[in-house]
């Protein structure tokens, strides 16, 4: 079981309130991602749940038990740190066994769990090595193994992939997702990478300056972002925003249109623009264009497949009307 | 960065060290202050009552005071000048590519590990002795009359001995600082057309300024209280009586505790002035 | 610099550096050489460098005459004891300052440093008096305590610097893994800190071994360590160069060896982390 409830939880460092009181419920078995720009308080929030920081006010409940003043070790949670935090003086086996040793689990049970975890994580060949002798991806798997064997109520991941190179990151992302499918345990995952959030989460929590901007499934956030911040943060490449005349036409202070929701043509359309840079990837073409009359701006357009234009060419853009997002002067979504 | 629980545990763990050092500082300091206002001659009548600031004025006006301050300044200044200048040159040299760098480093550092009484005695007898010392032989080799180092050139001799002990310290620290200089900075300066001398003057030396300050301050603290080197060589004679040696003599040799304690208070104030500057630098580093 | 220097230049550097290195080392070398000479050869004119008959008679003479073993034993007890005692007291303090820093941590560290700067001579008499009152003048216990106290700030600082380098996440991981404070210190912190503790130990043994103010002023016959033993050669016996050299060599040899091992830690230890 692993249902985690935050009730009016807040955190201040001295006089600085980094997290104003917030409510959040994470359902049992759910894969929840905290996402936001750096400094938004997402890691602090995770550390509050872990018990590594005291909360300033409010209550944290794990499976309806008040855990607010329970020390980290007794909360039944396991954490995977950004730096992996492996014990450098212990072998892989001892690293993974450590939490079980602390919990006083019998030796044969320890061996059984280590066996199961290392088989699942492809670590059986490295059991006697020290962390220093492992690659980044292997260290990451050891850290996950150390978390799994505790059979925790929930896993906490603090930006676990940010120290890996791009290719490994994709691989590990899949492994963690698959792990979640297999274990069905609650997972809370902190990242600043919205791609990780979109691909892994059941539920995304978008944070900015300690405040929850929106909570929802990846597609909810993609389709109906509740404000300009979420609209701009979720989705890659980023949403294009237009203000002034173009927006007024839709009765909004500003409008947003995703790069993949712009139709493009070389001869006719709503907006005329000049191509600044064209990135031809084969599968897609990304165009960075400067709209006519507003050359300082850059709009991004994503076209499926190949679209043969070059720097300086004139193109015409037409937004797909039903996919335009409208925002008021405060940046809130107009339904 | 932590929870309440660990914070109170932390305070408990710090207590022994803090209490011990507090006692070590306060108890003797209070006693020194107490004695400094008394006429106290343990061998000639013991505690003869309160005398106010008399010890302080007597210490300042005694004929030995100003010469001892002068001696202290000459020794500290001389040793600092020699160790810093030679230290920078030596560190620069040791930073050059060469064979057996590690071995040379070991040779250069060695004097720092020699106990002060040994180095003082070895220099006094085997090098500076006017009859049998090596330096006397060297002088004779060039047809000169050997110098009676510790009586004719007593201050120079002491400065030589102490510099020999502290040059390794300065060199080691400056070498560490030089090695932390990003070589890309030097390469950028080279690309910009700066010749080696200018690269040293504009890049290396400014980079070393902090380390040099640290060397100066730390050495000053230790040099203000050099003891064994004087105790073993001249015993304070021939104008080598430093302030701390003077205090030592007042306290243990003439057993005038009141007077010596007043001198001790002066020495403490002097050391604290230097200490404040050192602590600023160290403190800044703590934040980084 | 990722560039190769000319061999010629390198040879020049090497010759120059070795020349200066040997010059600086020469007094030590000369002392060691002289310790193997007869008294007559030691003062020969002109001086003899290596072409003499090597003898061990000075070592046997020193050992027989002066009860060298007792001084050595005192040095070992005092230097070793004060260091170990200091480390036992300093480890918890440095641990808490490094991992549970509060606003006052920095002030406490600076204050500890400031106690190191008290000129010894300023508190000589009070300590002397206290030692008489407590009956620990000229005892190893007394000297061990004093040397522990004067080196405690350095020990705390060095350990603090090392502990600071242990990533906090690892200790948090241990806490998450269910380790109590005690288990955290035993299983995680101590093994990771052993290299740092070892070099702190080394440097402080050296400092305590060579300390020559308190050891000279607070001891007479019973507890005198090697510093006092050598100082006793300052008058008449000092003229026996070969014996003086043998005694000196025996006094500095153990620490020279330890010192060479600790040279890396020396810098950050002696500058309180201001130069790394």
C-alpha cells in the first residue's frame, strides 16, 4: 500500500517560504511526477515526503497514518538520489543489502531478495564490485536495487537520470517505467525534464515557485493546460505564444498554438513568415520562422516528414482553429 | 538542512570539544589577567598585593622592552621576506616539468619535520661554530676569517635557522596554489601574446596573492612565539631576546609573575591583531 | 600544459631543482653522515664528506649513556596519546559541524581557530601553577593533555574539511535505509572518513612530536620527550658532533618518514583549508 496525502504542507527556510501551504494526494500504485524549472521546490517537496526535511506546518499521511513526525527510516519509503548516493566503500551486494541489514532481515531472505533484484536489473555479474568500478547506468541500477529490496510503500526518485548521457537516459527511463508496471508500487519522481514527465507519469504535478500550477494526466496537461506557464512548460518543442492583434481576434489577451498544430504551405495561409532556420531530421522538419511585421519574434513549426525550404524562403502558416489555446491577461486559460 | 532530532544530537556531540577549549582558553587567561595586576614573586615573598597597572607600565618602560619588540620585528620580518620570496621562486621552479619531481619535493619539505631543538643545535654546532662549523670551513676556503655567527651576527643566524625551517612550509603551500592555477588561463594569456615574465606577473602572481597572505599570517602567528631556536642557541643573549623570550625570562627565570603576566597580556593582544586578519581570510573561504 | 617541453629545458630544470633541493636538505644529510663518523673525523679539517670509515659507535654510545629509550617512549606516548585523545573528542564535533551545520557553526570554528593563536608564553605561568596544584607537572599525562588541547583546533578543522567532502546525500541515503545515528556513524561515516582521519592523525603526531615549548617548560626528568633530550645536548656535550648527530638522527628519523607520507594533507591541514 502507498497512498500519500499532503494536507496544508508548507516549508520555510528561516524567513523564506519556499513552499506555501499545499494539498496533494498521491494514490496507491500511481506513478506521479513532480516537474518544474530548477528552484521550483520540487526536490524540497520530495524531501519533505521522505522526512529528510521537517515540514514547517501541515500534515503528511502515508496510508492514512500521520507520518509528519516519523523519522525517514520508519516511513517505509525508499529513495533514489540524483548522485545515486551509493556507499563507496561497500560492494554492490553490500550496498543493496544495507537497508535489509538495518531492518534486521534474516540472511537467507536477504539473499533471496538480492538475487531477485539483481537478476531483474542485470547486475548479477557485478555483485562484488565497488561502485567506483561501475558505469553511470550500472550505478543507477544499484541505487534502484537498493530501493527495491526494502519493498517500500513508495519509491522516491530525485532527478535520477540527470547525471546520465542522453542515450542511457532513454534506456533507464524505460527500465523504470517497466519496473513500475511490474511492481505496481507508488512512485514519486522528480525531474525538470518535461519529456520524462510526459513519458513516464500517470499523474504530473507542475510546480512553480513552490506552488502547484496544475495536476493531471500527461494528456490533460497537453490538451488543456490551465495557464500559460503550464502550456509553455509541457510539450516539446515549446508552444508558440502570440499577443496583440492576432490574439484579440480570438477574444483573448494571448493565444498559444503548438508547433505541431500549425499547417504550413509555401503559397497561402493566415500568417506570412520568413524561414530563419530549417532543421531537417527526416522524420520531422522543424522550422524557426520570423512572422512578417514582427521579425524579432521566432515561431516554431513542426512538420511531419520532409518539407523542402531553406533560410530566407517565404512560408505561410495557418493555425488549426480547434487547437488554439486562449489566455486572459493573468495568463489563465479561457475555456 | 536537517531535522530537529539530528540537531540536538549534533549539539551534544560538539559539547566536549567546545567545553575543553573554552576551559583551556578562559582559565589560564583569567589567571594571567589576575596575576598581571599583582606584585607576585613566588621565591621572594609570594603574593604582595594588588598594584593596579604598575606591571603594565613597568613592562613597557623597562629597558629590555623596546629592544625585544625590535628584535621580534626583525626576526619575523626577515624570516617572512626570505621564506615568501624564496618560496615563490622555489614553487615556480618545482612546478616546471622535470625528472624526479616527487623526490625533489621530499628533499625540500624535509626541514619542516625536523624538531626545532634539533635544527637549532645542528646549525649552532655543526654549521655556525667558528672553529669546527662547516660555514667556518667554507669561509677559510675563500681565505676569509670565519664569522662568529651566534655572537657577531646573532640575529642573522637566527633568521637563517628559522627560515630554513619555514621555507618548506611556504614552498609547499605556494606550490599547491600554483598547481591549482587553471593552465587554460596561462594558455589564453600566451595566445594573447604575453611573454613568460608577464604571464608570471599578470596571471600567476595575482593567483598566488591569497596563498601568500595565508603563508604570511600563519607564519607570523608561529614566528611571534618561536622559543626553542633561541633557547638552545643564544639563550636570549647577543640581542636575540624576542618579546616572548623576554616574557619567558620574567616568568621562569626571574620568577616575577606579575610583570611577566602583564607582558603576556601584551603578547596576547599582539597575536590577536594578526589573528583577526587571518580569520577574515579563512572565514571567507568557509562561505565558498 | 598539454604541450611537450624540450628535453634540454627539462634537463636544465631538473639539474637546477635537484641542486636547490639537495642544498636545502644538506643540513639533514650532513647530520646523518656525521652520525656515522668518529668524533675525530667529525671535526676534521678539511671536512670529510663520504670517504670515511663508517661506524655505529655513536649510536651505541648515545643509547648507553642517556637512557634514550625513555625519552623516545615519552615522545611516543605524548605525541600518540594526545593525537588519539584529540581525535576521539574531535570526530563527533567535526561530524556535527559538517553534517548538521547551524548558523553558529562558522563562528564556533573560527573561535576554535582563535584559541590556537593564543601565545603560549602568555599563559605559561598559570598552566605551570595549575600543573603543580594538580600534581601533573613533569608527567606524561599532563603533557598529553596540554598537547591535545593545543592541537585540538587543528584536528577539528582538518576533520571538518574532510567530512565536508563526504556528500550529504550518502548520509541521507543511509537514513532512508533505516540506519540510526549510531549505525550511520559506524557503517557509513567512519569507513568513508578513515583516509581523512588517518592523515589528521599523521599530521598531528608530527606537530606534537616536534612541539618544543610546553615539552621543554613542563617537564624535567621523568616525562621529558626527545625535544628535551636533544636540548640537553646544547651545552658541553654539543661539542661531540658525532654523538649529537646520532642523537638528532634518532630523534628526527621516525617523523621524517611519517612527514613524507603526510605532505599532501599538510597544506590543507596547516592552512585550515584556506589553501587546497
